[in-house]
């Protein structure tokens, strides 16, 4: 299932780290990077490690750790302190060339060995936050361990020299490119950038719906109040669910007659449309047997 909601939690705040796992989110990103001031980074590693142990007992959302970037000199220690069986994966910020992931892979393999984990068991979400990262997105998404890309829209705007929140047009070019690059590389759909506004749930829901329409699997978020608007935005709307059911019902009936094409509402339905309909229902938690697969 997709990571629809991925909530950041600052690594230097024990209470906020613990509480983050209490909300209806798919993943919590325990942040050692932007959310932690430089003097507190060493102590934040211990705080994150304690929170990971608590989360392992609770078994709620997936736990991801965003480490400091490779140019910080802190990455190795971040990984050594936090990689363990409780961690689903690691987020690496500001990735703008594939060679960074090769270097990161070596550091991560060493941390896995120290934690007694099989090499390659910890997944990676690279954050694309620069123009260079956007142009290298396909190669980055194709690297071993990569689950999906994440779009860091604020840093991307800074890199382009435009104001944050300057309009969807600036970000949508990058969004479309990241989706195409991800799928071309065989990776899952990316995670959309955070929204800075906390007092406009309707606007956030529209933004999430727009990201879903472009091919994103979910969205990064900064505050628990953003969870439900994002979930609503990524949920298939009722009309889409009904169309998906009609498509599958008509196609199944056609298949029983030995036909590979059906008609629904004046449109032809063939296998690609069926695959879309099946995915829509899966995301809504509905199962639909596949006659072509024998059930």
C-alpha cells in the first residue's frame, strides 16, 4: 500500500516523537536534519533511538529516519545510532547525483552490519530538492534500495531563485518530471512536498488531490492537523470508485464470453483500463478477483 501520509517529527523533541506515532499516518519521519539545530544534533540521535524502541513495541506507523546530508560530515554517525530492525528506511536529503547514493549505500551497509541486519534490508527515500536532482531523477530513482523519491519543494524553489509558494506552475513542472522519472526507473510514485499552511484544510485537500492526479502516491506533512485533508485528497472520489466497479464488472462479463474488450458508458474498456480500475479499488481497500489470474 502507498505511503499516503508521511509526518515529520523533530528528532530533538522526545514528546513530539512519541506522539507522532499516535496519529493516523502511514509513516513517521524522525528528522535529524532541518528540524534539529546544529548544537543539538548529537543528542537528537539518542532521542530518536529511544523513540524507535518505543515505536517497535507499539507497532503503529512505519518509522523512517531523515539523516543529515552527505556533505554535513554527520551521516555516518546518524546511521550508526539509528539503523536497526525498527527502521523501515532512511531518508537522504539533497540528492542531486546518483554517485551520492553509491557512497550512501556503503555507509548504510556498514550500519546494517553493526545492527545485525542483512545488507540491503533498509530502504531509502532520496529527497530531490535542486535543479540538478530533478535532471538526475531517473538515475537516482533507479539506484538500489530506493523505494520512491520525495520532492523537497521549498529547497527547490530556493535553488531556482523563486519565492516559496510562488505558484503551482513552478512546482508542477518538477512534479510531472519526478513522476515520469520514477516510473521509468521502476520506482513507486514519489511523495509530494510539504504544505506550509495549517489553516486552510480545503486548500490542502485540493493540493493533495492535484498531486494524486499527477501520479504521486502521497504527501509529506509537518503537522497532525494536515493528516485528514491529505487522506481525503488522495482517496478515490465516489464517482471514480463507481466507474472502477463498472469497468471491472463489464470486463469480467466480456471475458466470460471470450472477449478481451468491453464497453462502459459508450467507451471501450481493455486491459490497461482494467488495471487502472483494479488499482483504484485496491487503494480504497476493496478486493476484486482477477479472472485472468485464476481468481
